[in-house]
C-alpha cells in the first residue's frame, strides 16, 4: 500500500495527527505496536490514573467529609479490585472510541511494530509482516517510564506507574521515588485508601518545575493525607524482596536514611521511546536524552519525516503532543500554524488540583522582569466553603507596567478546568484588569481568578 | 542599622495571625521583597516580604500566634542595601484616587492635555482639528486626530462645552502639553478626570497588545505572508481579530481612496504655482516597497546581460500570425516565445528556478512563471502555472486572461502567489536596459527590453537587425555565475533559433 502520511504511534499525539491529516485530505495510515490504540495516555497514563483518582477521592470524601455534610455511612470499605475493574472499563471504552474515530476518518490502522526500511518505506511486524510506502512520516512513539541505573525494576515490588495502576492490594507503606506529577498522583490514590506514603525527592520541593507556591501549598495539603517527605534526599539503593522493599537514601546532611515498605514506585520521569524504530536506517539523529532532534517545523534531519510529542523536546504532556500533531499535519498541507509553548498549561490531578500556565515567579525573577502579584485564597470563596474545598489559592503574575498577565498558578478544587480560561486570556494577551472586568458567575471557583486579577491590578480584591 | 518587621494589616476584622512557617532561617541573608515567612489568619494564608535586604533575625517562632503590628523579625541591613520605603504603594494609591473633577459651573475651563498613548512615545503631531474654535462639543466626541510615529488616534472631548484650540494643525506636542480648553457649559456635567491609567484606555486604543493577532488570525496572516505590523486590528485595544486577518489582503487589492492632507500650509513664493500633493501610501504600495527593500538587503543580487536578435521570431510570427489567430483565437505575441524559452532553460539550470528556504535550497521540477503586469494601482505579478507543459497558444491565452484580470483588479491571491521565476517586460514602455529586482522568494528574474534596429556583425558583414537586450538579475547565494550566464545564453539561443524549441535541442 502507498500512503501520503504514515503516523507511527497512536497516543494522543499520533491519533490526533492522523485525524487532522485525514481531515486535510491525505491518505493516512496509523501504525500501533499494541492491540489497543491510545498509547500511554489512554492505556496506562492520564485516563486510568484519573479513573482511580476519582474513585479514591470519592472514598476519601465518604470517609472524611460525608459526616460533616450530614451523610452517614456505616460499613464503608474500599474495594480496590472493583476500582481497578471500573478503571479497565473506562480505558476500554475510551480506546474503542479511538477505533471508531479512525474508521470515521478512513484512516488505516496497522497493528505491529513499525520500523523504517528507508525514508519512504515502513515495515510493520505484527501477526503478519507487511511493508508500506509513504510520502511523509510522523513519528509519535512517545515515552516509557525511566529509572535510575542502580534500580532493578522487578515490576512486583519495585514498580513503575504502569504496575501501580494494577495493584492487587492496598500497600501498607508505599515508597515513592520522585516528587513529580506521576508520583504524587499515584501516591494520592493509595494514601486515600489508607497507605502510608513516603516521597523521596532529590530536589528541595515537590513538582519542582512549577511555581514554588504551588509546590509549597501542595506539600501542606498532601501532609493532611498523611504523606511523608524526604526532600533533598538522594536515593542510593533500592532492594526488592518477595514481600518487601527497602531503600536507602542520603539526607542533605550526609546521613543514610533507610525506609522499608511493601511497594516502591519509581517515578523519576519518563524517557523518549524509539526502540525498534530503525532510526539508524534513515539516519535520524537523537540528542543525549534520546530525544529525536527536530527543527521549528518539527521536521527531523530527514525532510519527509516529522516527530511530535514525548519523543521530542518539551514537556511530556498529552495536550502538547496533540497540538504538535495538528501543527505537523497542517504544516505538511502548506498551512502555517503556530504553537505558543509557553501557553501550554501543566496540570497535577491531586486533590486539591494544581494547574499552571505561563511564567513562574522564579522565571520572571531570573529574566529580571518587573512584575506584580495578585493572590486570592479559596477559603474566602463562598463556593469553596459550600463544598468544603477550602484548600487552595490562585496566583496571578502580571507585567508591572503594562498589566499584561504573564502567569497564572492555581492550586485548588477544579484548577485543571479553570486553567483553560487563563490560557484563553493569555492567548489574547489580556491584562489582569481585563479579566477582572469580565463577569464571572457566582458562586464559582473561577471567582478566585477574577479576585486574584483584581489583586494584581491595583490590590483591590473585593472579598479580602 | 536594624529594621523591625511587623505583622502588617492583612484585612479587616483580622487581629492576629499564626506563623505557619519560616521560609528563611535565622542569620540568612535576605533580599528586598523576598518572602520571609508564611502567616495564616482564619481567612487566608499570607506571605511576609522582606522590607529591606540584610541579615534576618527571627523574633517569633513557627506556630506562634501574634497580634497585628507585633514584631516578627528584624533585618540587619547590609552595607549599601536599599531600604524599602514601607507601604509606599498605599500612599501612592490614595493620592491617585484624589481625582480632580471638573466642576459644573459656567465659565469653568477644562484644560485638555496630550494623553499618554503608549510606551516610548514622547511626542505627537496634531494632524487635524475635527472641531473648530467656538464649536460646541459633547463628552467623548472626537475633536482632533493625532499622529504618533506608531499610529494615528482620535482625541475625544473630556467635557461638554465650547472648544478653544490651543495648538495648530501640524504642531508637534509633547505628552502632557496643553492641546485645547473646553469652556464648560451650564448644567451639563463634565467628565471627571479619571486616574491616569484609565484615561489612557479611554482616550486612545494603544496598548502593549495593539497589533497582537489572535491565535487564528496569526495563522492566517502567516499563511498570507503578511506582517502583523502591516494591518491595524479592530479588536479591543487594536488586537487583530480573525476577521481582520481574513480581510487583510482583500483590502490590499482594492484601490484605496486617496486622501490628500488637510494640512497644506501655503508656501509663500514670488511667482508661479508650486503645489505639492501628498498621498497616503496604499497598502499595496507599502507592501511592494517593503518587499523590494527586503530583497535588496537580504539577497546577493546582481545582473548579467545579453542581447538577442529578434529577426527569426519576428519572421516566424509574421508568417503564421493570421493562421495562429484563426486556429487559436488569440494573437501570437512575444511572451509565448520568451516563456517557452525560459522554461526549457530553467529545467536545464534548476538553480535559476529554485529558492532558498532557511538553511535549505528548494528546487522545482515545474516552472510557474510570474509575469509582471502593470495594473492601475501598481505592479502585480500573476503566475502562469506549469508553463513548461503549455503550448504557445496556452501561454498566450493565460497571459491574456491574467492581464485582463490585472487590469480589472480581479486577480485573486492564489493567482499571484507561488511563482518560481519572473519575466518582466520594460520594453513595452521603451526601456533599453535595466536591472530588475528579484521577486522574492524566487531567485531570478528576466528583464525584456525594447526592440531596436541596430547594426550588428553577422558573418563578417555589418547588417541591420532588430535587437533586444536581455537582463537576468539573480541571487548569487543560490545561483553561480556559470549557471546564470549559461541560462541566459540558452534563452538567447532558443530565441534566435526558435526551431530548437520544437526539437527541444
């Protein structure tokens, strides 16, 4: 078969790219190694983790806040097996949705490991082997959990996020290596079910790439869930046994701390995945981190081959990959789309949620930019008090002279959904005063954004 | 010197706070405005900032509850570190809010001054008065137009009453200069002078976001190759909306009404009429000028020349003119010969047909020949697609179709974009010799000139021949001298012996 465009990898970057290609009239093939479409995000990432996060949050609320709400339950019990079963159903419904979208857009789905024979020929090794020719190729092979060189991942006691979504029992003590998004989300799942969770992080804060306020606030909130932290601790040894796991870490003072638990989740990040792709056959180069090198058009050094998502530089986020998928499809069609990377939001689905877009306060300081800050706490919101979700705040950073919004950092209930309005405002380069002059429905959490903008404008929040 | 830091007022009804955590330790060196500790009240969490740079001395520990105004720490100021004036901001604000409001009484005069119109703009030119001395103006009515070096904006009246201009058209004024006074009329309230920040918004639509294109608009403009600075946005504060971007080029291809300046100061001279007329540059003219200069600056352009004996083509044309017209219903002109000869030569010398895109060179296996046509409002360059595949009649009818559309201003954007090589004919206006400018992003352009009978030497004899000079301007970055010269020689050969076009030799 001959195709205009072949997309390798069916994650949110790949399948979105394929759909946009098809919409633009290209004859498109989508190559996927696994039997289900959707990649990490749909199968072992965003979607299943959110399913478990929601289930456990319900349980946690039933346990902690229902009584206060006047809802009395006896015999409350967490059924992990059912939670995992429901998660499985959510995943299979979602991946089947992608199957439908591929059919609808007349995209040929080819199951098997795709690898380059030459720059226009792809071999697909699945149940049967087939070879296709293609004018253009979009590599969207994503990433895999990474580890540390001395850690032996036995996938039973020393596990990655993939296994953490399929545990058969609630850990008594879950040790999480890495205080980033994945570790804190999955740590939350089990902490809510009663696990003791210890987070060992090499840096001096949680979610260290986000604005420092968010890390600090999140640390406080998760402390209430029983999280224990070992910040600035360097893990030096991880030993998995049949029923337990022990880890050793060096404290900032150089002392060795030993932790014993029944599971250890290694969540130190993810690495680009290009195994078996045959990049050497076409001479595509990767950088030291294993990422495929691309130019501003997301084109590799082989002009008819593009790459998007986790396999190239930038934040490893599903929605970043989606934007890039659309970008490449349109670029191939001769259009001139744009991506504002600084305006791609980052979200952590803990509770309270954390969401952020634009520059952090630290970045503005480094740039020497004159900025002003406006913050507003959730606990001053009627909506938050009504639902007992009073942890959190919105912080708005704006240019000191022009009042243009430069960053919005939210921790609190529904932050993940609220951040979209900040992206909209910033895409149009709104000022803090602009947003504060737009009507926000009452009572909503979004009022905190308006109030923070008022605070940033002239320190004139109404409800503070 | 040691500066005590006290718990500030954090809100009404809050009398005490708890120290949640110290972010800095005893003895740390802290910078001005750095967060020292976090305070919790029953309503919210606050950050306490350093009011000076220096060494921190903590006086209240984590978990302690203390009253507003109590000392939490002190800062031993380091040498040369600036002391922050505490609560300067609050003082500013209160002074700002003392908005001077113009009163209602008769005889009251409201002075209007040149408002701030944007960063880095320090002076403006009063381009025209829309209202005259003695006119009655109402609030927010536009009374004058003002030009800055960045944009033109309108000046609205800040009150209701009789206008008395204080500056003349053409005057250059500094920001804050008196521009006019308004004699407030009885019983009608004047617009209160708003604080400066909002008066900027009210009196002009210039801001940092002026000219910022929305996400959809910026994609459209990129695709059209239009710079955001070339169009004025109709969105809030001059933002460029999707509709602005959609319209951008359509407007450029419409003739712009020519407005003469209203500020024609009479020039006193002894005799004779000496009028100067100023016309605004049309968008097309602006685009053309910007692109031409860009080509001059961004390419390594030079021109090579040759001459061609037109007799063979003229003979051929004379011989078959009638038959050609009868069969194809179109006249046989020179353009078809030149276009055809160029396509043959272009395919042989692909660099001449190529272009530079960033760090890459793009070659084409087709010849899309742009033809420079003089249209009523200026030069336009429609494209003959796949000219290499067209017959003579095909080329002639395309040339005619495009020329007619150009004449009627009906060319579409797609019809004018994407050529790979350009032919321009200055000969129709009588040009003997010229050095045409490349039609960017193409790499070469052929200039045709007038046909003049010249004495030339053929086989050792002086004979009279209809001769034309040819000029090829090219971008030396992508085309070498050998290629450009060979290309032009090849064109000459094909034109001097058109049978070659038939035989492809």
